[in-house]
């Protein structure tokens, strides 16, 4: 299946991408294929609203790493809508902005199943589920009942807007990659070579605390 279809079905993949890695890329490509998406747009977070005590790298670094990682895939795009928008990066606002840009579009917000399990705590969560479908990416063998239990208070109609998508490779973690860099351990084969080179050139993750903004999710 190519990346241009007759219907405008667009995947939106949000996250801090600090750094972006193969888990993100495999999830995006699998979602693109399985859901028949025209493209997947990677959206680095600006000011994540959760976990305010943690820090992430400057937006310019995270945007640069995403750009390097997706350069060879014509079905992947980068959007800086969240890093350019002041204030907290709420998913509902981002999806609403894309719906204005593509009024006839059908949108799929792609994120980890662990994050989706907390969706009832998201800003205007029910409104978000009226604007798009949510794709909960997880490792094969994930028990769907766990997610149903966590979202027991969700209306049945809105529950049908959530799809669980088992994807190989999602066990890779940005947190683990940062820790490996701090410990001087190899990160090769966990993320694209261009991103690894950028991390080394810029000296990212060598210190436990570095300049940045509050972290939301990897």
C-alpha cells in the first residue's frame, strides 16, 4: 500500500521524542499500513502538561532529531504546531487545529497504550474522542481487558473510538536511551544512525538535568 490514498486519513503521532527511536517509527509505519493512512504526522510536544518536575531537551533539538529520523519515508511528515504554540500542549487543541486544516480528514491520534489508559485525565478527553480516533500502540500479547478496566467510566460510544494496535519494537524507551547515553553505553540499533550522530555531536543526555521544559511522555 502506498502513502497516497483516495481518502484523507491522517495519523497524528505526538510525544516529546527525546529522542525519537525505532519504537516510534515502527509504530507509525504499522499504524499507517494497518489503518490505511495517507500519512503520519510527527508532532513534538511544546510544553507537555504532565510531569512538570521533569525536564526535556530544547524543542529545537527534538524537532531536529525527528526531521532526521523521518527523512527517508515519504509518508512521514513533521509538524511544529505544538512547539510554536504558547502554553501547554493539549492534544485536543492540536487535533482541532488539524481538523481546520483538513476539514474532510479522518484523524487517528497514535500513542502508547499506557498513555491511553490515562486518557480520562487528559484535557477535554471526551471532546478529543469526538474529534479523532485514538490508536493505543502496545507490544504483542497486551491484554485488552486491562485497558477496558482502566477506562470503565468511558461512554460505550467513545470506547469504540479507541483501537489497540499491537506493534513489535515498542519496548524501546526514550528514557532508557537517555540513561544509556549518561552511562556511556551503546545506543546503536535503538534509533536511526543520523539521530545517534546528532546526539553525539550536540552532547545531549550526558548530564542528568539539562536545559529544557517539563516532560510529558516519550
